[in-house]
């Protein structure tokens, strides 16, 4: 049985702050190399390249690792904060 | 007047240790954690070397939620379908004083956080610190939402990303070349099945690292740790060149978990959690500001991590640095002076401890690991030599030294000598 990354994240416990993303990106950022870094490196597989070359990102499954911030803050990543108090991922195992 | 002697930001191992030690000495401490409990945002591979916590809470493993005590060390070199493994099994690994435990941070950190509370620290879980208060170049407190709280000293134990230190200009932004991304999957299995699959009895555990195909050419590798009733399986991948990788981290994770060496070990297991975290990897070169007027930085936030290929350590350093930060605060309180000049005793203690000494011994290792031969050519070479040794198919025999030489030459004898020499020097 192969699980998709979305299904894998589905077993986690998340408190999603609906409508209040803690990370904001520029989906139309021109440099493809920068966008690919995020597609390759996000351990939640949350950055996806669309057919038209734009980037989509879903903050709801964020593991709060900071990888995208370290790689692309100031380029593709416009804002990176931790989720508000009590929100976000909650590791039961960790 | 400050409301607290110390405010500690971050309820991980460094922060909770600092809070525990300070509270035990009767100081007024506030320990703040943004998650709903200590450890709720934390993740490790992972294994905790017991020595540093043992000094603070003797026999902690008897009461703490540890998974298994490691008695079996394995290191594998992997290619796409092959694995060459070194297996070291010894009761000496489990002896008091040199013992190590597989832990899961959601449970383990929560226990230590609660210990700090029991010792008398005031704890606030589910509260995010937004900013430090800096007045006259001195850290005097923290801001959470619209609330300000003040203390004589603030201990920053807010993890590898330490946004607070960066925002306040106390630390530079972490660079991709200094860190790796870790991804982990926890697979549930009955204890009996784990013991049978790994040849373990009772609370014995296995720690296993993998070099070669798991990191797909990047600096890094795979790991596997046995928990009581689950297996932790994951990858650590250097960020510097990750954009150039032809595979995504998920594709690498799938390939690793489907590898013929791994797949039977997690067969019929149920995925319990998928986690991710950034790992400081650059050793001594990424240790930055440690103290200043009104503040101390410890744990991952200070960059305390040792990765020397066959061994990865961060948690024992975090605990020891939390303890030293607390001791520096206790000394400062006695003097009634929380300036940089007094808090410098933290750095002195670090310098005299295993933390800075070990970081100095292994300071060249991170740059040695930048060598792509280590993650590509050597695992392939070993696998080819093993195949030559063990495969019998009726072709005329060739002396082993000739067989081996062919593969050594693929890498280049000079490269082998050079890397061997550098490698031995760096560890």
C-alpha cells in the first residue's frame, strides 16, 4: 500500500488557523530555481509547481520546520511566522 | 522591578532543563512554550545520550518516557538495491554512564517540562512569544500578544530557527549550508514484532544510520530507531544543494522505505505520524552569539549540534547548555548583576565542558562531509566489492585483490588516500 504525502500528513494532529496563513508566498516569483528548492525540500510536500509554472502552497499541513524560510525568505517566501499560540502541528510522537 | 528572575522561551530540552535547575534553586522562573505542551512542536530521529541529564536527574530513565535503551549500533552503506552493514552489539553500550535511549520528543519533552513545573517553575504552554523587549541595548523581557512580561534575564531556547534572536539582531539568519532538513515517519508495530525483526529482547533497542542512496547524492543519510511499539524511520538532507536534486524529499523517503533492506522491517506497520524539522549541522562554525546584557542562548538556538557521520548529537548538548545557562543565572542573581560581563560565566562553563571541547575536536568534519564521493562513490564501490566477493556464477575466479583494485581505481587511489586521511583527521 502506497500512501500519498497528503495521506501521510492526514495521520498528524493539526490545529489549522483557518483564513490566517502563517506563511505567505509569491506564487509568481520568476526564478524557477528558487521555486524548485521549495518543491524539493519541504518535508510536508506542501509546495507544488502548477502546469503554468506558478507555485502553490498549502499552509494547513505545515510541520513548522523552517526549511522554506531558510531557503527562500526574501525571494519566494514573503512572510514566515510561527502559527499563533496553540495553533499548527501538534506532535504526539515527535 | 522585574516580575521574574528569569523568563525562558521554549519548552524543549534546553529550556525545560534550565527552568528545572533554576526552580530547584528557588528562583522565580517563567517557562513559555508556544505549543500546547512541552515537546508538542519538537522532533528527533532519535537518540538521547543520557550523560548530561543523568547528572541533573539521576536514574531519569526509570521514570521518564524513554522508548528503548540502545544496545545495537548499525551503519549501512546503501545503493539502490544493495546494503552493506556494520553491526555492533554490546552490553557496554547500555552501561550506566554511557547509556543512550531512543526517545520521542512529544512524550519525553512533555515529561521534562512537567518536571520543571513540579520543581516550582511557572509554566505557560500554548503561549507564543512574539518579540523580545530590548531597552538600552539590554533584553528586559518578552512580548506575547498585547502582554509584556519582564525578567532580570531571558533565556532563549526557542530552537534552531530562533526567530526571536534574529528579530532582535542578536543572531544572523541561519544559512542553507549550515543546516539540514529532517523528515521522519513513525510506524506502529507490536513490541514482540519489533524484537523479533531486530533481534532484541525486553527494552533493548537499535540505532541505525544509512549512507548512500537514501540521500540521493546530497550530504545526509537515513536513520532508523526502534521505539517500544513503533519504528522511527527518516532522512536528514543538507539544504545547500537540495534544489539541484532530481528527487523531492518525499520521493527519497518513499524510495528509502521501499528499499529491500527496509521494507520487510516496516511490513504491515501502520503510519502513526509524519514529522519534519531543521537540524543544525555546521558544528562549531555555526555557534554564534551565546550571551549578552540580559540574555543567554542555549540548545539548537545556539547551534549546538554534532554530526560526525556515524553519530549525531544535539539533545545531550541542549540539556547541558540549559543547565549551564541556569547556573550562570544563579551566579548573576547572587551578584545582582545580569550584564554581559557577569553572564559571560556561561561561555566559560561551555568552554570547559564537553560541548565546546567536542565541537572543537570535530570542527573540520562538516566540511569533510561536503565531499560528494562520500555519499555516492564509496557506497557504490563497497557494494561492487561485496558483489565480487560473494557472487558465484561459474565464471573463472579472479583473485580478490584484483577484483577489489578495479573498483578502488574507479574512485581513484589518490582520492581514497586523501579522503581517508582527511576523514581520520576530522574525527
